[in-house]
C-alpha cells in the first residue's frame, strides 16, 4: 500500500509539473516551479522503485 501512495504522489507531481511548465501559459517562475515538480516526481518514483527492490530482497533473504 505504501508503494501505491508513493507512486500516486510521484505521478501527481509529474502531471502538475507538465501542466505548469508546458500546458499553461504562465510566467517564468511558475514554469520553473513546474520543472522542479517534475524533477521531484521523478525522484520520488525512483525512491519508490528502490524501496520495492530492497523490500523484496529483504523478504527473499528472510525466506532462504
């Protein structure tokens, strides 16, 4: 469940960043904020993948 929440937060940040940076015709500071949101969303997705990998690895080691 925690992975789904992290995934949803990452997707929301990326979509928010795309809307702010690319779709809306906003001033430059808002576009920069959109780019930062996209970067944070991407980092959050990477953290999500890393947590899943190490959690599965820990479970596998526990079973052996």
